[in-house]
C-alpha cells in the first residue's frame, strides 16, 4: 500500500510539473501585457515608441535610463493586428521591432530620449542594424503629438547641421498608430539570457558603450556595471 501511495504521489508530482512547465511555456509565447492607459496617466507618465534594430538591445538601453519606469518590446509601424515574432521576422507585416518606453517627463524629457535613441544605433543604414537586415529592423520614431513630431524633426536637423554622420539620416518619423507587445520570452531578454551569443557579441557592446557615454543618465543600480 505504501508503494502504491508513493507511486501515486510521484505520478501526481510529475503531472503537476509537466502542467506547470506547459503553462509557463505557453505564457512565454503569449504577448506581454501593456499597462492600462489610465494607470499610466495616473502615474504622471508619458509614452515614447522607438524602433532601432533588434529590440533586445534597445529595451536594455532604455531600461537603464533614470526616469524610465518600464520598457516593453513589441511591434509597430505595420498594419497587421496582433503580429507574431515569426511573421515580423519574415517581413510579412510591415511592422518594425520596436520598444514602448514609459517614462516620467519630470525626470527625463522626450528630447533626452531622442538623444539616447540616436546615439545608440546607426540612423543612416536603411532597413538594417549591424547583422540584422530587413525592413523590420528599420530606424523609426513613432510620434504621438505634433510636439513630439517637431522635436524629432528638429533633432534630426541639428544632427545634420552638425554633420554628425557622413551619410544621410534615414530614420522614419511617422505618426503612432498601434503597438503590439511581443511574446513574453522577448521581454527582458538581455537580462535573462546573458550567455546568448547574440547578446554577448552584438547587444552587450552597445549597452556597455551607452553606459559609458551616458553615465550621468543611468539608474543607480547600473552605475557599478558602467565603471
């Protein structure tokens, strides 16, 4: 009887673990949840949406900025509703890999976010960032107001006047229409997958460069890693 009880207990544990793993995997494949708009407004926050290549790196950079509360990886700029990573990766949707930045404008301003955006990717490469090629990796700013549009245009003119780049800036400045959060396993990917070869060879050098150049903008917990 004891053997039977132990067998039943072991079977229950195995089934429970299998169900838990399956639920966890399903949750990782499901899109992340966006904060409620009312919650964002109540917190006195604003939202900025940028695309600058692979969102793993872009998310990690903006998460380190003082005044930024949350960054969500996702897709924007296309017409397809509820796109999947596979669809976007095969350039079937018109969407770009993008990030949605929730920030406190009293701590960090939109122009400051623009400065970080342009400093952490190459805005002169059309539909490409580093090893990632395709329209889904384009450089884009999705503005939510005329003020944001003007600020983005003014910053581009400033960079061009200063001849910051030897080539023409190809960053798209277009009105925001929708943002679709990416699957759960893409969120905080940089943090959860430090041994990933892409993270080590592509993302990490960009993040370290940002931490060094924008040390004055870093959250306290990232100051040690930047020194």
